[in-house]
C-alpha cells in the first residue's frame, strides 16, 4: 500500500499541535514524537507506526507548494501562506498556483486563534489613513510581507495603495521609511507597542487549514479515509 505523504510545519510553535491532530486520527509516530520532544529538527521524515503515512517536516510557507506540486498529499498550513501562494497566480503569467489543492475540505484547526492581519501605523498617521478610506485621490503607502493578500484587502476597501514588499520585520518602517502603515500578522501586539504603532484596522483572522491535493484525492482512495478520520479528530 502506498504511504500518504503528510507535510507538517517544522516550526516549534505549530509542529506539536499539528502532529497531535493526526495522532488523534490514528496516525501516531513514536519517532516523530521523540523529535518533537527533543526539538532537534535534524531528521525531516518520519513514518507513522501503522505504516500508512509518511510525515515530512517543511517550512510552513513552503507547504502550499508541496501539496500543489504533489510532493505531499496532505499538509497543514496557515491562511497567510496558502492564500499568498494562491494569489501570486495573478502576478505570474500562465501560472496555475493553488489549482491542485483544496483548503476548505476540513474546518479551521484553530492553531493560530490569537493571530490576525492588521493595519497599523504611528498615531500621527491615523488621520491620513482615515482620509484614504474616504478619498480616491489619496495614495496610502503600505509595507508588508504579504503583498497579494494586502492588495486584495485594500482593493475591497476601495483604497488606492502603494504596496512595498519587505521580507523581514515591518514594524520599524513607518518611523524610518516613507511608509504610512504596515499590513502584518499581529498576535499579542507587543511588537507594535514597542515600536510606537497602533492598530488602525483588524483585517482578517489567521486560520490554519488542512490542504489536500486534488490529484491524490482523485487517485488514492486512502486519502478519503484519512480525511474522514481527521474530521472526527478535529471535532
């Protein structure tokens, strides 16, 4: 029987919780549990004790691509990762990114309940931000690691924005760069406070979902069985 390849986020915050869902569904792995406990992160592949699944530890941002390319049959990823991956389709010619995975077959795993996308800026920028929400003659400059999600959000708000992509922390940008606001993931809000920023708007929550390969679902009957077991475990 072919093993089902499962991509799990290897970061210390999510790996244990993501694995626990599969364990409760009947796909325990003693060798993976040792890795979670030791936090060594040197070994990246583990077999389930029942021999039905193979766990692959991957950067959470790469999991959508793993499932999309059929390198994994199933994976757990967060909204900011899989939605940004899907929306990058619009910036790449002839791209079918995200066309091969389903993200709504199972409910939110609630692994990132406190996290949400927020628009934040320095207090003195709030008046200009509110003006941009009302006027199509003002351009709001936005720094973000998630340019496609940000652009879609501000378009829905009817705002004209100049999106500035950055690959690292954005909290310092409104102070030293020509940036009005940032669009970022906020959990506790501590980093914003430490950099003199306030939340102007809460855009959307961060959900964690099980991504399922359409190809695997079509050609491997065991995937449907796993989904059923996961659905019971999530309840």
